[in-house]
C-alpha cells in the first residue's frame, strides 16, 4: 500500500497535466485501503476460533470415549506444548473416533489425532513427533496466516471480531476447510523441522516421525487410488531425507522411545486401508449443511475426480494426508478438497456417533512424574 501511494504521489508531481486523473486514482486507492483490513485476533479470539473448528471436526469424526487414552495423549501433548513458544495457550488433545489415519491442528491449541493413527503408531516417540508437528501448526499460526494471505475473510475498517458473531462464523467455516485440506509444502516442512526439534528438546527420539511415515507408506502401497501425501512417492522420499539431514545437522539427541509405556495405554490396531469404512453419500459434512460438500462432491466447475483449476498447487503433510506436492516458497498456501481428485480413504473415513469431548486435567505433579518415569526433561 505504501508503495502504491508513493507511485501515485510521484505521478501527481511528474505529470501536472493529468493531475486530476492521478488524484482520482489516489483517492480510489485510499478508499479501498480504508474499506478492508486483514483479520487480526487476540489469543482469546483465536481460542474461540479453534473451539468452533474443533466442534466441527468432532461432530464429523466423533470422539473416543476413553478417559485413560485421552489422559495419556494429553500428558504427552502437554509435555511438548509447555516447551513450545506458546506454553500459555489452553492446549487440548483430542482422540477422534475413526479408523482413518490422520491428525488435525486447529487454532488456539486444539490438537486432534485419530484412533486409526494411534493404532498404527508403535511407541511414544512416534506419538510425540506427530503431536509436536501439529503443535507447530498452532504456534506458527498457519491457519490464520493462510486466511490473511489469501484474504479469504476481510474485515471492514471499522469492524472488530469482538461482538461480531457473523464474522467469527465465517472464520470458523473457512478455518475448518483449511485445517482439513492441509497446508502448503513449506508450512509442512516447517512443522516437521520445528516439531522434531521440540520433541527432541524434551528427550524424545526424533526418528519417530520418519518411522511412522515409512510404515504408513508401506500400509498404503497397494492402494489403486492415490492416498494423500503418498500421491507422489519422490516427495515422501525427499521429506524423509530432509528429516534425516535435520537430525544430523542439528545434532538432535533425544533417545526416549517408550514402546512399553505406549502399549500400556494404547491397544488399538489400524485396519488395512481397504478395510476402512467410508462416509455414506449425503452424510453431514464437516462444514455443516445437509451433505459432506467438502468430502463427497467436486468443486463447482470441476469434473468428477478432477481437481478445480484454481487448486492446482498442493502441499503435503500430516494434518490431512491429502496433498501430493507444492512449491518451495513458504506462502501459507493451502490445498483444496481431496475428493476433487478421487476418494481419499483416510479423510473420508467413517466416524463415531458421539462427539462429546472427554474432559482431562493434567496436574503439574502428574506431568512431573510422567516425565521422570520416561526419562524426559
């Protein structure tokens, strides 16, 4: 905007014969700048946004009604979150009741992981590395930055989020779409890097993420459809190579794997990809309404099984498992619906009927004892 104003000002000085036209252009630029502004929000507003997004995700996939599992995941997640750059957020860790292997991070500290993902993990270090990856999406405000970058929701110059339920509803809807679709390649790589550094910082083995992704690649290799981030295997190979190099370059020395403790609390088994039950046509979608518009129908203007023209560039990551590739530059770009290029079994997985959150409280004493038992710092 400053550059545009400077150019117009120069025109006014350099071309007095058309000063009237330049003045009109200058006035239009100023008027547009006054009409809209980027969405900004306080931590409390971000928490409200995340709560709304989490509600939609829980409604779609259901919540595992197991206090012990939630307490265990919350202990691992809280240990990580308190060592992150935003330890004062009201972090919540939620286990979704679906066989789909997935994880989602909503603004304000809401981290979701599916029962299917827990069933595919083999030890606590793998769980920690995944949760740390999702925590970084929150600490770096990837969803909010994507909304700002894409100007998906704009506020009037005199508007604020406070006392504006309509604007907050719009933000919740758009944010839910972004969280489920996933972030750009650069954001996912950032979450890999900073997430591994976070988990290793408190003592977890940083190799856990690579071990999990390798196992998930093996699980999906027989699929006749492209499944999520495995749509482009060279990209997965590159990602694993980057993580291995990061561990060596940063000398990440965390060693705790804690397989026995993991199996003590988690007994789920992830079914084969072909056995994952799918959402029925017409089921309620994540963004509300009478059908799953984000998972069952192609975008307007797209043929069945075909990606819309405006959604060509894609990323890859844990948060949605629907993205085959994207550009190098960090851009806060997000992907579109996985259904637009075919059925994504993980994302379209059927969920449970109960969406009630499981209340979990982690005390300082419990966390200290948990960390001490696991040799964490």
